[in-house]
């Protein structure tokens, strides 16, 4: 396999959500953020961190998210053992 010199980035946000009721488990992040923008939740981004990762690390991160590495034209052989 040829070396992959592309750059990839992993960004992590910590978001605080304030609400009068518990957020239902079935709500995904998109729904929660929409409710905080237009509905009855309040939200605030507490931190954001972006790190550069190599192709091997990105492959593992994609697999951890249950996303096929081909999403970024990577393959399973790049996975870190």
C-alpha cells in the first residue's frame, strides 16, 4: 500500500445543554442543538479542540464511529492493531 500523506483532523467539542427536563435518549445531537437554537434548551460551547491525525489513526477513529473508512478513501488495512 502506498503511503498516505493527506492531513486529517479530529475535532472535539464540549457543549453544555441546560433544560427544564431530562433530554430524551432518542434525541441525537442535531435535534438537541436545534432545540437549543429554536426551542426550550439553552446551550453553550465550553471548549473546542482540533488535532491533526494520520491516515492510520483516522481509519481507527472512523471504525470506532461505525463509519466505513472508504468515507475518506481509506481502507481497513490502515487500522491500528
